[in-house]
C-alpha cells in the first residue's frame, strides 16, 4: 500500500486551516471508497500512455482489484486517460524532461513533507515547470487558478530537484466533470508566488507540530479522517441545534452563518454513521446500538421457471418484463397477494447487507468480527 503523508499536498487545504486535525486523526485509518479506488486505477493505467505515447493494453470490461473493489475498465475511463496523456504529450517540446508519478520529499522543512506528483514537465532552457493533476472524479469540479495543491507540488518538485524555476503552469485534467472551461484548466504563476507559498507552508507545518494546535471547523472538514470524532464539529452541531429562529425577530446574518455551516454538519453526521458502522463491523461494542441485517428484498430464484408459471395467471411477456423480469413485489401488484402465495417457492428474501440500529429495533443482532467471539463466549457461561 502506498504511504501517505499526514501533511501531504492533497490534504493541505485542510491541515493548513485546521492544524489540530493532524493530531486528532493520528492512528485513524482512512478507508478509500469506490471513487478513490476508481481514480487510483485510472492513474495507474495512465502511466504507460504518458511515458511512451502508446495506449494501455487494458480493454473495456477488464476488472482490476483495487482497495477491495472490483474496478471495471470502461471506454469512458480509457477516453479520459487518453485525454490526459494527449494533453501532456502535446504540451511537450524537444528537450523537455518528463516525470510521471514522481515522488517528492522536502525533509529540510519537515521529514513527513512528501508526496507523489502526477506528472511534471521541466523545460530547462526556459526554467519553466509544468505540473499536471489528473482528477478522474466527476462529483466535484476542481479549479486550476489559485490551486494550493498545485503550488504545493510545484514547490516540492522544484526543491527536491534543486531547480531554478522562473515560472510554473499548473494544469488540471478532469475529463468527467462538466466544467464551463472544459475538462482542461490551466493557471500560470511566477517564482515569486512559489517563494511566498514556501513561507506559508513552513508556518503551516509549524502550527501542525504544536501539541496544542487548534481544531478549526470549515469546508475543509469534508475529507478529514477524524471528522466523526471531532469535538469542535460536535460542539458546532450542538450549538446550531439549540438555535431558535423566529420570523418576528429574524437575524438574517445569523441565519446566513448557519446556512454556511450546514454542509459541515451534514458531512459530519454522515461521517459519524460511517465511522460507527465500521467500528461495529470491526467488533467494537457501541452501547445502545447493534448490527442487524437490512430489510430483505424478494428475489426470484430461477427467472426462466417463473415466467412459465406466471402464464397460468393470465400474464404475458409485456406484463412480466420491462427489460428484465419484474420483481416479486411488482408481480404481486398484478396478480394479488393470495395468488402470489402460490409463487412462494420461486422467490426468497435477500438482505443487501448490515446496518447499525438502536437496540430497540426488533431485528436480531448480528455479531461481527471480535464481537462474534465475545457473544459466543457469553453464551457458554
């Protein structure tokens, strides 16, 4: 597994604004979700086209295991990779030096200040540096202009390689997000901005290393590994819940302030649910809650047999099928509950997984991980 810096470029906007988040998140494993795993696969497959100009050997339909997910290589992914590779290679001139997935490290500022830059192109004769960031995600658009992550990697790359940089161009390639400026966005800045950022970076690192570094809630909380256990976000959520708004004496400034923090609170509630669920799955006992199977959904056992038997109820193909055989619940609406009982042998209920609910829920608790061992031991006493 690739080592990630706790004060890396991808999280700079968070830890530079909330230095205490680094201390709070120590020891908390940040589990990659499907979008992150998909992005990792796209990055890996882009290395060959960028470095050699030759297309990847992967084809649509190929499955790649990444972070526990089966990631399908789609034509959309291959098109996005090709756009990224073409953007880099079309920008290059004879004599340019190409760096793909380049590790950068600046221990003179801090031993943990390291990361991996997607792609860089160095034009020595003009002291010009191009830094590329491939964003495969489609949910959130990323701006190139004034992008701190871009400046971060440009600075670390220049310092790691002892380059005398005159100016930098930062290029975002985000093929799946519909941005007004298109999938390729560029921002050019000079070396003075790099020097100014170096001073800001050193200050930010110093604040993070302070044992009393403060926790500062904000938009940057969205990707914080410790979001679910952050006392400051919890305090903010509690205070907002206690507020009472009256139309007769409406403080619009206060209302606007609350609205600005709503995304932070909404994200926090989601983080708490996900964190509690994962802890329960790992065997941690959470007082007042338990794991249960999700509500079961009826599914046909053998669809080819079902279609034949349903004809006895006067149904034809247009009744039973949309693009595939309709669900048991939909068929029940067509033939009635009593008649549906005759079809009980052809369907079963399947749960889609587990969920964490209050103890008062009537469903039976499901032991998971070490919790199962504790439950088995208790039953033997």
